[in-house]
């Protein structure tokens, strides 16, 4: 009997000593919070780079559709017709001869603004301008894709 009682006492002692204290758990959570916070801080600049890269790819895609529009209709849409001419048939002159819907919708830039389109261009007199106003949303140095 003493042997059985002795082993039961050991088991009950082990049960009392197992587990973590509240302090240990809070310490581990604090370390994890510091690591996650530093990772977010280090990755913050990548979001801006990704948005600028998206503008570049959107402009390339829209430019490709503008070239297709020009091949079908012998001219690009005017400034007044804008990029909406790729989505719905323009009602203003010059009316396209062989219009086809080339895009489901005109994309917005990553900051929620419409892309700016001028034909003839203000910056490219022999072509067209297509650009985003950038994160500031106003004309100026922050424009992307002139």
C-alpha cells in the first residue's frame, strides 16, 4: 500500500506543477506582438510599390485596347469620348465606323480615381496622354504614367 500511495502523491504533485503561469503566457504574447508589429512596419512601403505597379499594368492594358479601337475605327477616341468609348459606343463625333465593346468596364486606379485620357495629348502632342493622378488625386508631380 505505501508504494501505491507514494505514486499517487507523485502524480498529484506533477499535476499541480504542470501548465504555464499567466505571466509566461503574457510574455510570449508580448514577444509575438513585437515581431508582428515590426514585420508590418517593414512591409508598409511594399503596398505603395504594388499600387504603382498596378497603375503601370492597367495603363498597358488600356493602351492595348486603344490600339485595337484605332485599328477597327481608324482613329482613337477623342478626349470628350474618353475611355468610356471602349465600353459603350460613343454618341458624339467622331462616331466610330466599326465599334465593338473592348472592355467590360474602365478600371479605376488603386486610389479610386479614374484614369486621365487626352487625345490629342497635352504632354505628347503626336499621341495621347493616359495617366493616373496618383495617391494625391490632383494634377502635378505625383501623376503616374504620363
